[in-house]
C-alpha cells in the first residue's frame, strides 16, 4: 500500500531548498510554507484515497478499444471528474489564463505523489499540461480563446502526436501531410505511440500534431504544428466528430490503463486542423511540450522509486528469514537485519532522496527564472534549469529501473510474483527511460545543446557554487566525497568540451556516462545540504529525531557507496570513447 511521503517532501521543499523564499517575488507573493504544506496534504489524500486503489485495477483490466472508442476501467472516469472538480489541473497554471499560479516546485512535489500512487492515470494530465504550455506560448489569440479554457479546466485533455512507424526519434522523416483548405488545414496521416490518444475521461481531446504542409522543405525545417480536436465545435455549441480515430492499442509491458494509441487522421475527407504559430516551426513549438514532459517523466521515475522503496521496506520488516551473521539471537529475524538487505534499502532510500532534491531544485530554478526582478538572474536561472532537465530525465529514469530491480531482489522469489505488487512497479517503470526521448537522446541534448552553447559556462558556474557551498558545510558533515566528485565532474566536463571541439563523435560515445556522472555528483551535493540541515535540527533538539537521523544516515551511505561510482564514470569519459568509435558494427 502506497503512503504519501509528506515528511520527505516538506523537508525538501521548505527546509533544504527554501521554496518559501519565492514569496519575496511579486509572482509568488501568496505562496508560503504553510500554503505548500496544506496543498501537499490535500494532494496526498487524493493520491492515497482515489488514485492508489485504482492502480492495480488499471494494471489488470487495462484500456479497451471498442466500437465507441477507448474506455478505461470502472472508477477511472469518476476519479478524473473528481480531479477536475477539485481544481487540480489549475494548480500551476498562470492566473492570467485561469490558473491558481502556484510555483512549479510545489507542482513537482504534487506530481511525485500522484505518479507514485498511479502513474498510468497521471500521464493524461501530464500531457495536457504540455499542450497548454505550447498553445500559451505559440498559439494565436484565436486558438488560445477557443482551446485554452477547456484545457485549463481539464474538461478537455491534450496529446502530443510526433512519432510515426517510419519516423521514431528521427522526426525529419515524418510523412503526415497538411493541406490548406480555406482558413484551416486538412490533416492526413498516421501516428503511433500516442498516449491517451483516445479515452472516455473527458468531453474532448485536443491533439497537437506534427505534419508537413504540401510543398514544405524537406527535413525538420518543413515541419509544422497543428491543433486537431477530436470533436469540432459547431456554431450552435454542439460537438461533431472530426475525421480521426484510434485504430488500435499497443499491448505494453506496463502502464496498462494508459491507452497507447495508433491514431489515423484523414481516412475520409481529412481531419480539420489549425496551424499553431508560423508554418515550418513545428518542431520548435513541440519542444515546448517536450521540455515540460521530460521534467515530468523524471519526476515519474522518482515517484515509482518511492513506491518501490515503500514496498521493499514493508517486505523487509515483515519477512522473517534466517539469523543474521554477528547478531546473538536464537530466533530468526526479519530480513531488514541482514547486512546486504540494509545495503540495498540504503541504496534505494538515498537514491530517492537525491533524485527528489535534484528535480525540485530544477523546478525552483524555473520558478526563479519566471519571477525574479533582475533579468540577468532570470536568465541564469533559466539556463541552469535547461542544463539540468536532461540530467533529471535521464538519470532519474535510469536509476528507477535499477532501484525498482533492487526492490524486487529484496522480496526474493516473491518479488517475481504479481500478487506482491512490486512486479507491476517494475513493469510500469521500464518505459520511463524510453519515452519523451531515450537516455541517449537526453545525453546528446545535454552535451550537444546545453553544454556546447556556452562552452560549459553554466555547468562550471554550478560546479563552482556547489564547491563553495560544500566548503561551508565541512564543519557539520563530511563532504570529502562530494568535493572529490565535483572535481571529477569539472575534469569530465573539460574532456567533453575538448572532444566536442576536436572529435565530436568521441563526446557522443561517452555522453550517457557523462550524464550519469552529473546526476550522481549533483545529487550528492544536495544530499550534503540536506544532511547539514538535519544535523543542525538534531543539535537544536528538533522534532522527529529519527527522521532527521535517517537523512544523515542516507548521506553517509551515499558518500561511501554511491559517489565512488563517479570516479569510474570519469575514467570512462576520459578514456572510453575510442573503444566505442573503433568498434566494427558488423561484429556486433
């Protein structure tokens, strides 16, 4: 049974990252620690009371495609209606378009709760948020007026239509066509892997579709973005079906209740679509959605890691098995007393804490970028967030697969049995490192776009700030391992920059190890900050000493068992490229 990690989230938000300082800005003047805590408590109730009970139901029943389209199992439509009635879709939306205007750091914490409770359900509002962002930034006033209110309220949901059977990550190869027809376009083509492309949760589905206008240039420069609603609103207010349909559902390893659709547009007269922004700028606009989704998928990995941790802890404390070495006992004890089980649990717990802090830190940078009065500080905060988003997405989703696998291992043979529940968590987690850009794509974005655009200046600023901070923490916590990791990250960054300028293929051959090195190091830096806060609170006889000591314990373990990985990764970055680029493909 999933329980909301409220203590951990409140500690991270308000005591480690000081989200309450956002109240000093005019944009978030109404935010406070008390507001954040109250919102988290309500979100936790929704997670535990509404979403969690549907998690196993959705896994077993899945989404179904019939004559009336795609339907979800009983309880899901009711849960979604409660979701919108409670105003959750508006939580982080700007107030000028009908939202509540809460900071992204709070929204990110709320998302973690919901992803941990029921990932498949939450994919629908996650994509709707991306559609809102794209239309708000790139849409015409007419499109905003027509579609934003319903998307913001949640009565309509949004999708992202990129992939085609012949064009996966290579979007330059898409074939979906757009033909001008008066004041709109007719869309013809087929898209695959469309999450929530059809369902019975909302009144309408607003598809954002990449297509090529007839006569457009080849490659990505000829791609445009279109709004293609499932139903077209008539002058009398009625809704008429557009020429689009879900033709099949994918049978997936996990997230069974999330309908992954093959969508067909224009089987008859052509699906009516409206151009978003300027023609041939579709990929640029779609990346507005992609960046939003990539941060959210990283958070999805954290939520599932937390779920697996809870499952593993529960099992480790209840499973009686054997007499641990070195413990004077005649009776068998629960397996949590066995050293290797403790090692695995500490790996999971410290990993969840590190990933959580890094994701929330990135969200905080985005909040600062959109609220600080100093334009230079705004720009630096945005640049830092953009630098870190591929790290959060790639590192968190790679680690969730490792950590959930450890959770299965802790269960022993019972972990391989569906009834214990952790098998579903493992199946649901596997996709996170694939969709919204594989880990390799995130790593290529990190070095090819984010690192190269300023020759590493933003990364070096971050490393220098982290170094200065850890030096100040030295009297309270042992930070030698973090300092070593930061030095390694500096050296690895210099190596990547040199490779990019001389032999780019070498940099791309080790881009994933570099991304993972970044994640481990920056996670360790933020864990040191958390341990520092916990140490001071324990010294001042703060409440809940066990909780605080657990944070200190996690940092000590992470320093001894996880940060040494950075040394190996640095060696790979420095010396591992040649063995990749010299490999003969025909021998693979």
